[in-house]
């Protein structure tokens, strides 16, 4: 039997989604992010311009889900989200994908276009602000995206936001005459509007509750203001203390603490998770403690390296590897079918020189399509370290049979050539290094190795 409220017979209308929004809020409290997302989408279908109860809390759920390691949208979901003629469906499908991949500008633009077509002015302004904030923190703003957002804001006569987006487009391409004209146009309209309403009149209310939009961007670590972070910690702590065994409250409080990225707040998060583990018996909290400790050790190692303390850094890394080995071994016992854990364990077993154990773990991990290539890379390396050169070569060759990203292909070809050379199969080694050189002539020492192989053993021995 479905847990969803009864479907109203009427079309989209203000208040029609309240039952769904209320249910979504209840579910989100338990940390059941996927069900909460569906409830919010069902509510938005019925009340698509409800930013406060629909779009905003849905994005908060998306952020929390992402923080807890939630999987991104699958290829099928992305294909289904391709825009069609029904703009409401376009909006819902795009927002569903965005809930699983909160940083997808492509989905944000689909939402922007749908809200523009549907004349959902509040939602258009909301998503427009979200897009602008993503472009502010990008290494280089996307000119096309910023122009589109600027024109969308201008269509609503929200000229301060339109000018802000246009300025970002100009930052991306200062020499574009059309963008310079757009900036001038938005600036002119801004001045006229400001003069009409005054600095503190209706004009200042042109975009509803923009502080809340900025808060959502801050939750995604795009803006890290210490005062803001401290206020969020206090807010989440109060909610956690009121419901100390509710997973959603525990995780939200821990995530707020982790935003500071320092030992003091991280240790507080560890203490909270330790109490949660004892109170609930849930292993997920203990696993989160391990993630935080690994994070702390990685930061300590980086500081030692930056200070030029290489010996101390190596010792720190040795301790960290020992900890990670124990941590992932325990996780593999608790989650024996999770191949992502098998991969992480196998990689660390290889790094620690535990090659028999690594082979066993990585063979299982290679059955995961998402980790097949990296798992096979470490698997081949493990065989090679054992001296099982034929098995290593055949592993690398199997990995190269399918489509692989360029960097992964280069790594595999280099490792294959190295193993084949050790096997005295010089012609095949030359072929592997030649393929690699044709992709990247400057990869490691591929030029020297290829030259040496082509000279032959007699000539190379004289050099």
C-alpha cells in the first residue's frame, strides 16, 4: 500500500501540494532522502511555484543526501530528463535529477527554461539565484549560462540580478561586444528602476527571500562564511538535542560541524557519532567516524609535506595506511556485498604490499562496472608484484578491451609495456609503448623506453 497522500483531482494550484510537502518533511527527518525527494516532487507537481515549501527544502534534502554519500542520478534518469513539449514534466524530471546531482548546471538551466515558459516567477527567481551563485564560485563563469540567466531575470524586470549575471558573463569574456551591450542595457534599466522605487522601496523586494537562496548555496560549501557556519552549528545542534537518535538530525549536525574543516569541530563530530553508535547500534555512524579520522590524517600529512618534513610525512602516511587497512577490512565484514568497499580495501592492501589479499579483494571489486578499470589496474599491478607477469599482462589487456578514459588508457598501456618488457616480449612491449606515445609523447619515460627497446639489447647495453 502506498504511503503517499491521495492525489487531488484538480490541476496545479497554490496549496494543492501541502499534504505531500508535509509528508516530505516528516520523511526527511528520518534521513530517508530518496523517499523525501519523491514526496517533494509530488508536491511540486501540484503546486509548482511553491518555493518555500517545495523547491527550497527539496534542495536542502539534496545537499544532505550528497553529504551522506548518496549516489548520483543514473544514465536512464538523465536521458528521461531531456526536455519535451510538456514544460511541467521538464521541470519535475530536471529537478529530480538535480536532487541527486545538486551541482548540475544543465538541470538548473532546464528548470529555468521550464519556469520561464510556465510563468512560475517565484521559482524562476529562485533557480536563477542558485545558478548565479554557482557561476560566482566557478573557476571561470560560463558565458552562455550567465547570459541566459540575465535575460530571464530581465524578463521579470529583476534588473539587479540581471546585471549581476551579465557582469559574470563579461568576466568570462571581456571582449565580447554583445555582452558589453547587455551589461550596459541592464545597468541602464537598473538605474531607471532604482530611481523609480528608491533604495529601500519595493525595488529591494524584487526577489523574494534571497537570503534563503544564499543559505542553500552555503550549505553546498560554495560560500564558507565562519559566522554563517557557527549559526548553522547552533541551529543543527538544537535540533539534534531535541531528537538525538533521529539519523537525519545526527547527520545534519555532524555535517554542520565538518564544514569548519578543523580538528576541534571534527572531534566534536566524532563524539556525537560515537554517542549515536552507542545509542542506535547503527554501523553507519561508526563508519562516518572512520571517514573523519582519515580526513584528519590526510590533512596532517599535507601540513607535514608543505613544511618540508618529508620523514615525518612518510611516517604519518604509514600510520594512516595501517588505520585505513583496518577500517576498510571492518567495513567489508559489515557490508560484504558492497563492491566499492572491496575496491577501497584492495587498493590499500596493494599499497601495503599484501598482494594475495589485494588480488582477492580486487577480483571481486572488478565486477562493479563503475570501478572495473581502476580495480583491474591495481589487480594487474598486484599480479606483477607477485611475479605473476603473464597474469598481470592479461589483466591489463582485458582492461584495454573496453572503452576507457584517456588517462586510464595511458596508465594501462604503460603498465602493460612494463610487464611485457620484463617478460622479454620486446616486440609486444614496443607495441604497447608505441600506442602510448601516440596518445601522449611526454607520458613518464615512454620516449626513453621506446628508444631503448628499438635499439635492441646489444645497442642498449653499450649506452
